[in-house]
C-alpha cells in the first residue's frame, strides 16, 4: 500500500544502482543503529519527484559492509534500479522495535519537538532533523529565523520530554574574535 512521506521515517538514500542484478547502493542515516533487515517492508520515493507518495518494496537481501547494497523482491535488473534512483528509503514507525523503557526514544521521535531555553524557559523553535556525522549524532534545529546544528550530547540537551512534545537546550556560547 502506498504511503505519504510524512507518515514514514527516513532510513537513508539510494543514489545509484550497484551491479547489473538489481542492487541499489545504499547510504543509511545511521550505519550502526539501522533497523533494516531481510524481509522488511520499506518505501521508496524518487528523490527528484514532486509526488509525496512512496511505493512499498520488500527487502530481498541487504549487504552491510563498507558499502551497503539493498535488493528488493520486485527489482531484478539494473534498468529497473536506474528508473527508481536516486531514491530515499523510508520505513513505517511501527516497524521499529519496541523500546524497553519509557525513558528511551528514537532520534526520529525528536523531529518536530518544540525547543525551549534550559536557562530561561523561553520558546526558541523546533527540531527539524538529525544525522550522524561519523563521530556523533547531530540535531538540526530551527531557532527563530536561523537553522543551527548541535551535537546531540547531554550538555546541550539536558531535558527531553516526549509526552509534552518539547526539549530544553543550553545554547552554546558564541566565540568572538
């Protein structure tokens, strides 16, 4: 069943084909914490498409290593892959494993949370996205009319409350010359 992109969680990108047998080169949002596995249903959206809907595909095989390669049940040759790439890969939130405690959360759960100052309680903006830079997770925030990126560490993000849909942050000090 087709789904709208806003109902799904971005898992990574397939910029081009891999080989001649229907493989997709795949760059996951998180190499270490990816939940993708054989038999899982994912959704593809052509990156340059203005249509917001995503088509479902079942993972036939996934090779994880220096380079990740995805194969789907319905895709058997390079021509099919070329017609679908570049693409974004999404999965349904329900596909994520259940968390063990109420204090745990997925980074995807932070997107859209309202952001307040830890010191003053003033409303600052909202969380737009996250990514992994190879060393740590980074949150992309829209604060007033500015987009900033902060490492997702306890110092900057001392309080997260999913039930209230908000987080409190310590703003970094500006270094002046």
